[in-house]
C-alpha cells in the first residue's frame, strides 16, 4: 500500500535488513515494501556489519530477546521490528520493553506492515494499544500531571486524533497541510503540556483519559 506524502515532498528510501528463516515471507516483504525501502536478507551477524541500516525486521525465535540485547548494545540507534506468531499482549509487551520499536503478527495485513515500517522509521512505536497502555509506567515513571487541567487548541486536538490513529509525522503533515518540522514542534509542545516524555506515553495518556473525546 503506498504511503501518503505531502505535495512536493521528496521520498526517502529506507535501508532495512531482514533476519528470517522463512524465504517466502521475506520475498513477500521485499515485494510489498519495494516502493519505499531496500530490503536486504541478512544473517544475524551481517546486521552488525552494515552501518547503513536504519531498521531490521526480525522473526521472533526462542533467542529473540538475547539477539535484541546484542543489537541494542552494539547499535543502540538501530530500529527493530519483530514479527511473530504470538498475539499474547504479555509477550509483545516483553519484546517492546526489551527495545523493539514494533511488533507485528505473521498474519498482519499489507497495510499494517507498511504503516508499521513508516511509523517506526518516523521515530514512534508500533504495537497494540493495550500493550502500549501496559507499558506507560515503564516509559514515563512518576508523571503526575493533572489531566483535568489540560486544554487543547482545535489544531492540537486534530493532531492528537491522527497520532492516536497511528499516523506518522509525515502523514500528519500531509493531512493537516503542515511541514513535518511543524508537526514535530507541535508534538514536542504537547509532550510538555501533557507532562510525558515521548510519543508512546502521549498516545496512551490520550487513550486512557479520552482527552480528545
């Protein structure tokens, strides 16, 4: 599924490594993501040698947490997107808490996969909302801003609705007819206003308190 772009925006291609023992799945991902990314089948050690990678798609195996820990130590800025059979929120939460930027079921649709890659590349996290909600304390401990005191402008409410729906900064910019830099600035101000430290916590707070309802 093609990713929406703002008029006149230059398309950025991603260099993504794939670590999987399922060649058919990787072939499908390469075909699906070819409009926006160069996918490179790799061994686990190849990932550490390629300094140009922006993201890695990994199949969940029994060693997934240990592998992620190794990548996090060697390449802390590398974004990890895990694919797995499990739909158990506890397992997904464990994977995200261990440092994955996203988790997708093997049964995820083409739209979900494309959106997840875009959202993760844009600096956010992709996971079921119930999983994000369960991680709110670990992502932003001790935050006690009173939600009843928070007021939003109409444009802030519009941005929050798009953010909660899972749209990336580029997509929000296109829909709101703003530049990605302006959207980034607005998100930063909302983090301060709500009293949280990142987009994940902001999204969960909005969902929990229905701030935009």
